C-alpha cells in the first residue's frame, strides 16, 4: 500500500510534535544534542524551498503576462485580485471586531501577574526604530538594482520590475519576444520539477522543523497568555475554515479534493511561518485543483507580497488584548476603528521579524495604547504566527480558485 505524500507530511508533523514533547519531558542529559542535530536538516529543507521562489515567481509572472498578449486582460485580473483581497481583509477585520471582545471576558486577569508581565516587557527590545517610514517603503518599491532586490528577497520591488519588464516585452518584435518567453517557460518547467523533488522530502523537513520547536516549548501550562493564544489560534482556525464552504459553493471543486490537495501547503506554512517559503507547495496545490497557470501566475505574486487574510484578525485581537491587560476601556467606535486601521495596514508589511506587529505602532499611538504592549505580543507571536501563516496560505489558494472561476 502506497502512502500519499499529504499523509506522509501529516505523519512527519505529528511525529515531530510528539517526540519533541516527549524529549522536553524526559530531561535526559544524554539526548541534549538531538535538537541541535535535527535543526540543520530543517534549515536545509527550507533553504531548498527558498532557492526556488525567486526564479519561479519571475518566470510565472513573465509567462502569464506575455503569454496572454493582452495587457488589458492582465489588468482586469489584477484589478479583480486586489478587489477580492480587500473584501477578504475587511471580512477578517470585522470578524475580529465581533468575536474577540466577548471572548476576552473569559480570561481572568490576575493583577499581580499582569503587573509582572508588563514590567518584564522591555520597551527598547521592541524594535520600533527598525520600522521603515511609509516614504522609505514607497521609495523602495522601485529597485535601483533588480538583481540586488532578488538577492535581498525584496519580493514586491522585484515583482514590480518583472511586471514592467513583461509589459515592455509586449512592445518588442514578436520573434524576439518568443525567444525570451521560451527561456522563462523552460525555467518555469524546471522549477516545477525541483518542487516535486523538494516535496518528496517534505515529511523529513517538517519533522526537522517541528521537533526542535516542540522540544524547546514542551507542554506549557495554561496561563493568562496561554488563554489568549488558545482564543486567537481558535478564531484563526475558524476564519480559515470559512473559506472551505465558500470555495465549494462558488467553484466546481469538491470539499474532499480541496481539503486533501491543500494540506501539504498548509503544513509547510504552519511549520515555516512563511507564505513565501510555502509558495512552491501553494503552486503545486493550485495545479492539483486544476487552477490554470494564467491565473496563479498573476494572483500568487500579489498574494504573497500584499495579501494577509488572517492578519487583521490576529493583530486586532492582540491590540484588544493589550488594552484589556493594561485596564484600558475602548468604546465600540474605537474597537471598530482599530479593526479597520489594522486591516488597511496589513497590506504594508516590512521585511523584518515581527514586521506585522511593528506596523501597528501608529495605531497604538493614535489610540493612546501602550506601545510596550507590542513587546508582549512579539513574545507570543511564534505560536500565533504558525496558525496565521497556515490560514494565509489557505486564503491564497482559495482566492485563486475563486478568481479562476470568474475570469
């Protein structure tokens, strides 16, 4: 009996979690080398994924735009893509606005524990100074050196250059254009072969990523922060699951096929906490669902750089929790304004660790919330971000399925 790759990946994930928890509980001094031994394997596997991303993105975008041969058609798909992203982000923000405040009431705030937690937060470690200004971010969108942008993995500037390059190709002689398109078409095909090889190693890679994490965390006691983590991760899971009936209802994709096909991409997103690192598996899932490359070649580059479906929910919930923790009462209108502001800010995410949290600084300042509360959220962001990325990867695939049906 042959075990399918999604099942093998699930087995790797479960084994990594179970063995990591067992390791953390035994405290065997003769086994302390295990996390350090396993970690490089996971890093190597993630690096193998990341080396595919840049050439795959560029090749897909160029062949999708130039292959269509009609800039108006590409613009229409791009416009519908952005519109769908805005709609889903708004829904995520409103979901947070309506569900989080009542649930926070179930968390018992111990004044002494709260005071200790607040005092332990070092404002200087939050990294506010690392956050680029909006003007700096806008200037960086046009890369002075596309090759440097590729090396730095500055995806959005690189995609802007690639899009402009593709539009320019439509203006040159057909014979010259066909040579370039054939070249990038060959790159695209080669990258998909590499994706197949990397995915065969996914069970090992995911085990190597999850085991050290579980070994270090162990089974944490349910605390004030633990209760918040459970609430947020549960809500993110619900928000993600709402996409399933949406896809099944509005497309011809059966529920079982959708669930099974996207599982590997979800698992990789969960373990790597990176939509970008999940991109090869995301493309593979879309192909398995029969979504044409002419759609995914346009939608996914936008999705991994701009669209963060679950971020408004997670970041709004975090902001509400900080206000709750510091004893700050927010009016209904303030709660709504915070949700909408964070929803809009989710499209701007600097490429630094916890950048999605740091962009909330202007919101905190606007509503007189303690900025040091962001430090608390950064401390617990590891677990939340795993669920967050899994939901975002799911939304990327769901969006491409919906757009393929309508375009």
